C-alpha cells in the first residue's frame, strides 16, 4: 500500500515538474518573441531615421549644388568685371603716358618755343612731311584730319602753324587748310591734302580754281566753292 502511495506521489511530482518545465518554456518563448519584436521595432526605427538623414543629405547636397552654381556664376561675373577693369586701367595708363609726354614737352619748352618760320623753312617742312600720302576718306580721314596732323607735325619741329577753316557761299559745307606766318613773306597757306600752295586766299574767290596753285591736280570750277568766311586758329 505504501508502495502504491509512493508511486502515486512520485507520478504527481513528475507531472508537476513536466508542467512547470512546459510553462517555463512557453514563458521563455514569449520573452524571446518580445525581444525579437522590440529589436525589429528598433531596427525599423533606425531604418526610418537613416532614410530621413539620407533625404536631409540629399536636400543639403542639392542646395550646395545650387550654391556652387551661383558662386561659379558670380566668379565668372567677377572675372569679366576684372577683365573690363583691367582693359580700362590699361587705356587710362596709356592716356596718362601720353599726358606725361605732353607735360614733359611743356617742361622742355617745345610748346612755348614755337617760332614763326621763314618761307623756305615752310617749303622744306611741307616737302618732307608725309601727311599728304594718307588716302582721303570722308569717314575716317578728311580735311580736318589732314590739318590736325600737319599742325602737330609742324609744332613737333617748333614751327608755329595755324589751322584755317573756310565756309563756302550757298552751302553749309566748309574746308580746312593750314597757314604759316612767315617772317619774310607774311601769311602763306598750304592745302595739306596735296601740298599745293594756296594764293589769292580771299573772300569771294573760288577756292579750288582761284586760290589753289595746282601741282599734280586739276580742279574743276564749282559755283559752290566761293569763299564767304575765313577763320584762323593758332
């Protein structure tokens, strides 16, 4: 009897142990599942955070690219401005060099020591001057340009030279020549385009036929070439 009772107790104990082990197993399984779910949730959160960071970095990269483009454009504009300023500086520097040369000429007396020449001195200067060899061009080199060049060349040699402007009757057009107040023959005039002497230079005369002494040129008479005004500039 005692043996049976003992067997029953032993069986009950075994059943309790087995039940307890099963309960413990299921409890541990629930813990593991919970940990796995928590890890999965953390993993998903980390992935979402990484995706947000990637989006932010993409926005930053896009903004940086726009900034780089804007800076590149500003840099190109600055280079263009610097190139323009350099060109202007070079032009200004050239102008200053020319002004310095003019000042030096003034200091050395070249402008103040101009003299009225002799007739032969004028003839020699006109013969050697090459301004008349420049082709006439109504747009780029007309009578005023001839006069200015001869005037500058004469003054460079210390010869006082006048710029003569005349206006014709019946028209708004005019013409320009050069003049010299010679010490031995008084005022003499020269057509700088041809180096011809100009005589009988008076109001009422036809300039090209009455005044210009032809050398290698023949001038046709024109009723609109009658001189009605003469201006002299020294």
